[in-house]
C-alpha cells in the first residue's frame, strides 16, 4: 500500500506554476503578445469613462482564442484605477452569457457584479421579479458609480426575445431616465462575426457604435505567447522543440492561442503522469490529439440541438461513404437530418434555417462548405464536408447529450 505521506510527492516536478496555463490567467500587459493595436482601440472606445463621461458601446469579434476576452479584461481592469486618479468611480460587470438562461438571470448577475456592501442593497439569487432586479441594478449604479461598464462575453448566446429586450433596456437606461447619476457603456464579445446581422435593428444601432475584429494569431505570435508562459514549467522541463511544435499545431488550426496553451499544458500533464523529467515531441503529439477531442466536445456542446443533429447526420453519411467521399450535398444531408430528428422525437427545421445553421458550422470550422458546379448550363449545388474524424464527432455529440 502507498504511504499516504508519499501520495502527493513528485520527485521530478514538471510544473513550477501551472496556474499560468489556465484560461482565466490574466497576464501583465507586457506579456500580451500581438494585440497592442486592439488594446489601444478598446481603450480609445472607453476613454471618456476615465473623465466621468459616457463611453462608446462596442462589439468585439473574432474566432476562439484570438485574445478578445483577454484584452477586454486587461483594458477594463486598468480603467478603474485610472479613473479613480481623476476622482471618477468606474465599475465593471463582466458576464459570461453562456451561463445566463434568461433575462432575469442576466440582470440579476449584472446587479450582483456591480454591488458592494456599502450600498446596503441585497440582490438575492431568486425570489423577486425581473422588474425588481432591474430596479436594484439602477439603484446600485446610481449609488456607487459615475460610470458603469457591462461586458457581455459570448453575447451571441443571448438568443431569446426577453434577453434581447434586456440588452435594449440596458443600452438605453440613461436615455429612458432609469439611472440619473451614472453613465453606462456596453461591450459585447462574440465568436460570430455575423452576430450584428442577426440582431434586432434597434439593438444594432444601440450596441454597434464601434466594432473591432481580432484576427487569428500567426505561428510567430503563438510561439511568443507560449514563451511568455514558460515560467509555468520547472527549469529544463521543456525540450527545445516543445514550444515551436505546439505553436505550429495551433497555427494550422486557425491561430488559436487557447489551443496552443492547452496543448502545452496537456503535454506537461502527460509527462508528469509518466514520471518523465522533460516534455518531449511525443508528449506534444499526444497532447494535440487529446486537445482536439476536448475542443470538439466543448465546441459541439455550445451548439443548438439541431446543429448537433446536422453534425451527426454528416458524420454518419461520411462513414456510410467509407470515408472516401466526404462531400455531402445539402439536399441529401437535409433528408438524413430529418431521420435524425425523427429518432430524437423532434420536428425538423425548414431547409432555409438549416442552411443558416450549416453556414454557422462552416464559420466555426466544424465543416467546410463548397459550391460545386454540375457543368455548363446545369447549375450547381452546395456540398458539405466534415473537417474532423466522424467517429470523433459522433463521440463528442454523445458526450454532449449524455
């Protein structure tokens, strides 16, 4: 039997400070690589808040792992002390919209984020009406701040009409006289560059005062990002090729810094589990495979049910074709999707809506869409190709629905 005193000991520690490889880690400004322009643009949008005036609302777009949340957190973290030096009180409420299921949840979370003991106001988790949560939010803002900044991460996940109404009310709170002593600004962050196109027209005009697009990182930037996290590892724990190889893998997958960091962390965990003293190329290879499975499961779990049914249909069609012909025309895919819906006991969506969902899956790089001509004068059709192993996709869908 293992001695309990030795249970958690490690003679060859790989990590020195593993927290540096966590998604929630916020590095210092000099360690945020390749985003000076975006940071300055965001700061310019919020600059008026430092002087107690209304900041611009903004929408921030970009694929996963391009630094949107990181840079927004960095700017909003630093605006508070800068404003304080001018005698201005700025508050920031940072909300992950993926966790908010309704208008009531959204407004109560924003109110709790802004609240502090000195207001004398309590914001219960439940038990009061939505209008009462709004009133508590207005009272907290007027009591405590000259300027409030609301950051809505994954704003595109706010899909129901009531939640969109909440965005409208927040963006026009000052104009409507809901708050009188506090100015308010909203930053929306989205992985979907077409979010604004789908939003209500009034919401577009309220939120889209400024828009910023974060491009993917290139291989050199990813390498520098990983080098800036080297302190997470013990001395000599990383082989010479570990960082370049992890960066190269992530660069091929659309410049995702989060993926690059995850690969490095997974590789370290694999080496540690083996009792190795160094993270090698082989560990990076294994970590990449594990990270890909985790990425798929996370990405698919964020999709609506019918997007998952389309992925299942496309994966099964690809397997049916023996993996040799992965191109499935939209019309054939739609027919097979309907059988999946029947199996799940739900009504299929109309073909027009399905085309929209396929467009979104293409944007997320879960599938590839290509228009194929049938020949001169014969028109053409859209074909859909799964970008990942069909068994991996089916496994990820099963995990999501289990």
